C-alpha cells in the first residue's frame, strides 16, 4: 500500500524546486504550473474510478508511446490530455524516485520557456 500523502509531499518538493513553478488544484487534483499558467503535471487518485494513483504529465514528443508500449503496467496514455502527448505514470507500482524526478523534469522542460529550461542546467 502506498502512502499517498507522502508521495504527494515528495512529488511537491520535486515540482516546486523547478524554476517559477506553483501548485494549485485544477479539476480537483493537485496540479503544477509554470509561471502560474501552463500546467505540466497533475496527480490523480482513482480518477473516475480508474483505480490508478498516478500522475498525468507533459512529455517530450514520442515518449508517451515509447514508454506506454515498453511498460504498460506503469505507463499509459491518459484520457483528456493523452491526445496532446501527455504521459500517465502509475505511482502505486514499484515507484523509482530517480526515474520519477527525470519524468517530472522532462514534463517541465516540455512546456517551460527556454530561459527557465536553461536554468536547470546552469
């Protein structure tokens, strides 16, 4: 059993450490934004009864299908945002925090302005 509040706390630390990010509820889910406008990640728990504790996040072109095909138990195409290339990642299955940190950073870099992305490597 996953401690959902602990996962949210750690995910929050990762997301809010990125430049000019903020958190607020969006559609009832904790969501993270760049400059308060552009969403890059949402945390969903049993969304419309799907049984998943997962994030939906922006993803670089091609990553969604590559990951969903490689490990469909962990990665999936989320409803509503999947058509935009967003990736679903289950948090209730063998959670690897290093991998998740990379996915979060990729999500941020997918939507953030170039100047903010450059701050990550600088």
